[in-house]
C-alpha cells in the first residue's frame, strides 16, 4: 500500500511539473472513485447491515473494474503512450532510451507499476468476493486481524 501511495504522489508531482495536469488529475479521479464505495461498505459492515454491505461491495467491484482496469489503462496510459510524445517534441520516441527528456519514461514506468498493482488487488478483491459467495463472511483482508482482536476482546468481557 505504501508503494502505491509513493508512486501516486510522485506521479502527481511529475505530471504537474511537466505540465501534464490532465494526466495527474485523471490519476486522482481513478483512484478516488472506488474509494467512496469501499469506505461506505466499511461503515455498513461495522453497523452490521448485511444487505447494504453486499450491494455496496458489488457497486465497489463494478466501479473498481471500470476505473482501474478499463479506463486507466485504455484511456490514461494509452494517452500518455501515444499522444504525449507529440506534445513533448515532434521527434520524441519511447524506444530511444537515450533521448531527452527522460522524465516521460519515468512517468510511464510509474503508470505501468500502478496498473500491475491494480491487477494484483483485483485478484485479491475477487478472491474475497468468491469466498463471500461460497458462504463466508465479507471481510477486508487488510483489517482481518484488527477486527478479530476487537471481536474476541468484546466476547471475553
């Protein structure tokens, strides 16, 4: 998770200093769109509203997939790959690693790294969804130990 935040902050900084504000803004949009639904799902989970939790989780998966696995690679990364070189300079080529400026290549590596993280997290999210459909409880994998500790303590008292 820390790697994700570091890459995103660096991406925002580079996109704004390179006058690629649209890329930075879209990266922010993509990363915040699904967060609304996961945070709402966490709230209703703690309130123990099971049906609302299931609905919010489905909406979260749809928004996550649409923004991070469709919009992000096919619009944002594609735009940086095909449209940005022309904006940088007419003779700019991604394949010539010695050509200046180097920063757009760094931007592309970071965008691609985020995509790899998105794919991994989608796998984890779908794993949680499958476990839930098989009759398990819908749990946040990252918070599992905290939730179990507080639940166990409450039962002991």
